[in-house]
């Protein structure tokens, strides 16, 4: 009989659920023995958006609205994960519900809604004062971090509009929401973050890297250019503990577009910074072979071309040292080059068509 209730709840068979709930010994909070997730009837009806069944189960005084499944997820978490707004609304009305109960790894219903891009559910949860908007999973990642990671600008703006949000809260490894948005090349998300006055654009995150260094090491010239429009950003900020600038990393890896953007900045770039990694300046590093291996989405041909760009960057840096204004002016005549959305910003057909006369 208990399994019949689970099946009826899964299928949305309201009449059968009502009939089964008349039995005083029905296992309303028991999971199906053959279900890998160990969902209860309330879990499975929430998972599939069986709204009428959810309401029927919630009307029963025996229901445990916070009962976790095998993964530690509550019915509210499941409803938010799967995007079932009406089921979540019903669950939130229940007295005693724990709106911040996280799954086994600490993910809350809000985190799950953000992770899966359910805008309406994020709005519903943000309107609930009981929701801890800064709750973090075991890695330290918050809902805002996840929204920035997946690149959902609409949800990021919603979260940033909540006064309870701390936009600079980092994960356990030190990387923050802005850092991960820069790394993944989410232009609209970075723009939204930079529009918030309290966001720290020079905050050192994971491995001592700032958002600018995250964008540089991911070869995101468009994000680097966007960051450089912020008045508080320092183009010469260094990475702890190696004292390496963004220009040094661009030269190291043959990321020519990034080097262009940096040297075209209104700020005067300090090209003489010596990295403690190998006691070399950016120009000296550019004359070495790239230390990073071929990228996952990078073809052998593209990687071979990139290995030749270090010396070109080194030459450009030396010309910049001799006459920064002339180099900056020449660089600003180049077409604007943006990263692709597939994490492969090596647009060599465009690069190779550009005249080298500017340097």
C-alpha cells in the first residue's frame, strides 16, 4: 500500500492518493524501496509538479514537509531544482518548513533555483524573509556565485538587488562571484557586477588572483577591456605570491589580444615588473615557449600559432617602453576582438589579417 501511494503521487493520481490517505497506517513519509533517490510521496509529487497531489499531501497532519531523501534534499529543494513554481509556493506556506535546508553538500533551495536558471523561483524565494540569501554549500559557494558561474545575468541582477547580498563573499578557495564570471567570459554578468558600487574589482581571489588576472589567464580580452573601464581597477596589480602582472601572463601564454587590450589602456602599464616565478619581466617571459598546454577546445594549429606570439608580444612591449603613447594609439586602431562563447577566443583568421605596420 505504501508503494501504491508513492506511485499514485508520482503519476498525479489525486483520487487514488486521497483514497490511500484514508488508511491510518499508510506510510506517508516513507520512500519507495526501489527508488534510487529514496524520494517520499511528497518528494516525487514535487519533482514532477503534481500540484494537486502536493496540496493533498500537505493537508495531511502526518506529513513531514522537511523529510530529506537519500541525497539530503527536501521536497522544497526538489521543487526549486525542477522549476515547479506552484509546488514551491504551496510548500512555502506550510508552518514549520525549513526554507534553508540544504542537500547533503549544503545546497539550499535558492542555490538550486539559481543553478538551474529558474528565474520565477528565485524571485519567489527572494521575497521570503526567511530565506538565507548568503547560505553557502560546503565549498563556500553562494547562490550569487553559482549564478555568476553559469552566466545567468537576469538572476545575478535579481540577487544584487537584494540588500542582504554580499557581492564579495568568496568560496573557500578565495575566488569570488566576479572572478568566476570573468573566468567564464560572462560579459553581461561582469557588467552587472561592475555596476554595483560595493563590488571590489581588485579583490584577490583564488591563488592570489584578482578578477583582472582571472580574465587574463582565461584569455578573455573582452572581459579585460570591460574591467579596465572601472575607475578603481589597477592594470598593474600583481598576483600573489608570484608578483606576476596580467601583462606577464599574457606574454607567457601568447595571448596577443589580451596584451593589446592591456597596452591600449589609459593607464600607464608597468612593463618592468619582475615575476618571482622565474625572475623575468613580461618581455623576457614572452620570448619563452608558452608554459600552458594546448587548451581543450584549441586545435593543434591554433596552439602552434599561439606559441609564436610570445616574441611578438615581447617586441610590442619593448616598443611600448620606448614610446607608450605611439603604441597605445596604434593599438586603438585595431578592430575590437571579442572572445567566443565556446571558451576558444583564438580568432586567428581575424588577427592575421591585421596589418603589423602599427608596430
